[in-house]
C-alpha cells in the first residue's frame, strides 16, 4: 500500500508537468502571439476609426465656419460695390447744393433776409453774423455764418417770416428764437440762424455794419429806406 500511495502522486505530478509543457509548446505560443497581434490590430483600427470620425467632424465645422466668414465678407463688401460711381454722384450733388442753395458772399445772404422781411411786412432792426471757417484749405472751403438778427412787427407777419426762412431756396437753419411782447401788438423777435458762404468769402468782424447790412436794412423797410 505504501508503494502504491507513493507512486500515485508522482503519476499526478507527471501529468501536470506534461500539460504545462503542452501549453508552452511552440504551436500554442504561436497562436497566442497571433491572438495578441489580432487584439492590437483591433485596438489600432478602433483608434483610427475614432480619429477619422473626429477629423471628419472637425473638417465639417471648419468648412461651415469658412462659409460663414465668406458670407459675412460678401455682405460687408456689398456697400463698397460701385463706390467710385457713388462718390462721383455724391460729389456732383454736393456741388449742385453749394451752387444753388448757398450764398457766394455775405451781401447775398443779407439781401435775401432783407427781401424776406420786406415781403412779410416786418422790420429788420439789427443783424450780426460772425464767421467761422469750415473745411478750411480744401477746394470746397465754406464759411459758417452764425446770424443773430433782431426784428419787430406784428405777431402773424413775424411767424410768416419764420416760415418763409424755413422754406427759402437759400439754406438757413433756425437755431433759436426769442419773442417779447404781446401777440396783439408789436412783437420783438430775436432770431438765430446758421448758413454757409461758399468759396473764399471775405471774413467780417462779426458786427455786420458793412454795405451788405445797409442794403439788407433798406430792402427790409416797407418804404424802401433804412430804419
């Protein structure tokens, strides 16, 4: 019995060693290497698929962004199309405005105001028109005339005079007015206007006491004389 008992374990150990040797045979190791390589290949393919998917999404986003930028640039460039022609048209319109609606000298401006006062039946009692250069040194140099006029008359004719100034062909901008007196009697009006004299008009000291004022006052008086 002791011999049999001693031999059985040895027989079992021998079978385990044989199985280990079978698993470690060159053929099994070869297949194990093939399986490992297959797993590595699957992993790499999966990584490549993920990268390709991410790259596709990135390219799509980049293309969409470029399309948006291109459209924005096209919209921004639309006002610039035909810019030379637009500039030429605007220049012609500005020249026409200067020629037709801006006086060429102080005397023209004062004569126009005098004619309007005479037509409305009010008296121009005083006027000052200090000047300030605008676009100095340019080909279309302008002089800004800030007119401070004092008038008197009935309320309704004064309102008609103001309305005629706003509608006059010569360009006037009313910047302020002050009325003193009663609506049923003689009213004094202080009127502040702005216009522009084109070209190289002679600058004044702002008192407005030259021949232009005398002509304006004479034209304003109902009887044709200065008041």
